[in-house]
């Protein structure tokens, strides 16, 4: 039983912070702010993630991974609850940044644990924590609806933090930063994830059932997270489907296209760690690379909230570059094998 729990712990360490991070995206209209400002508040944590990712190795070396994760999850729950109690833009800017910091710490440890396992299913399950967090946020929105109650529901991270049992230290390991190429791989593969921050807002504008669409679409992505790495030979077709479905959803506002876009757009994140490793990513720097790449999550919702149709062109451009990088990384791998 403990062995199975250890396998899902990285996913828990990724899913709980994601739950807290995405909650405001479901209630953009309830914040009573211009869309640009509201999306800025919702996306600020993506900047804070970078700070957390840069400090997590030091914390793990000093106090171990278990205490670091538990402290991060408890902090996330407390800050989220205060977000629901204090309706102040200045406070939200600071608190959301701190949420990003603790998100970066917890998820960096989760990714490091997954990569160290050398098990692609565990890695996919860990990255799938993003989808699990979004599903939880969708259910919270459906059940609670009001922002104040939804934010306070972030307290759920506190009792669940104590389910984390795995502990490791990195005293003997030197601090290590990733190179630009693994960061770029993650940045490009995360573009659909960043664009999906706009999805609840779009669905609400279209008068659709936000919870239903979000739960179904993110649930469809989980099998791709787990087994998508087996489809690496079909990677080119997955990218084409992502680009096409992005136009159908973001440009033509066809809600059903969200199902394909989410499933495949998130599913490629089970393949991106493989590509990143070909460019030098490893257990020590993968967590940092993932969270530095998340800077796009701050930029995209804010910049494109004024003209959401342009997101489709961004996704097309990103998928083309990612395709080129995947083919090049495969050639690098083949040369090394020879």
C-alpha cells in the first residue's frame, strides 16, 4: 500500500497546488474588475513559480523534501483562505504571487521525484496532477459558486498535506540550473495549458455549462498524461490536432472543440519530459525548468484576454516550433546511440 502511495505522492504534490492556483479562473466575472486586471491576478502565480523553483533545492538540502512540501501545502491553504476573506486588489496581487512561490516549491519537488523514479507512467501521472487540480477547481466552482467560498476551500490542502510520507535530501548534490533548450521545450508544450486559463471565461460568455465541459475535457487528458509517451511516434499528428482544435475553440468559439484541445494539449506534457531530457534535463533541474517555463502563464491570459481569437495563432506557432525541436532532439538521441 505504501509503495502505491509513494507512486501517487508526486501527483498529490502537483495537484493540490494546482487546485489553489486555478480557482480564480472560474470566477473572473465575480472579481468585478476589467478582464485584463482580473486575468493578471489569476495568472500572477506563474511568476511566483519561478522564485519557488529556484529555492526548492536549498530547502530540500536543509530540511528534506517532506517538511518542505508539507509547509508549502499548508501555506497555500492559509493564503487561499485569506483570499476569500479579504477582497482587496493589492492584497490579492501579493497573495497570488506567494501562492506561485509555494506552488513552485511543491511542484519542483514533485517533478524531481517523478524523474528520479525513471518511470514514465509516474512522470505522466505527476504532470497529470495539473488536470486533477483543474477538475477539483471545476467541482468547487459548481458546488460553491461564490468566490469567497471557493477560495476558502483551498484549506483542503492542509489535511491532505500530511499524506506525504516520502522524504529525501540532496546534501551531496550541487545546485543545478537547466539550460535554455529544456526550458523552451516545456514553455512551448505548456502553451495549451496557459491558453486553457481562458477557457472558463469563454464558456461562461457562451452560456455553456462550465463545470461539465471542464471536468470532461480534463478527465479526457488523464489517459494521455499516463500513456501519451507511447504515442511519441504520433507526436506530429497530435500537434496538428492541437492547432486545429485551438482555431475551432478560440477563434470560431465551438465549445466541443475544447474536449480535443484539452486532451491532446495537456497530453503532450507526457512526451515533453522525454524531449527535454534529450536536451539535458535531469532530476536535478527538471523542476526548475518546468517552473521557469511557466512564465508564459502570466503573459498569455493577460495579453490575449482583449482579443482571445489571437490565441489560436499563438498555439499554431508554438506547435510548429515544438515539432521542429522534437525532430531535432530525436536526431541527437540517434547520434548518441551510434
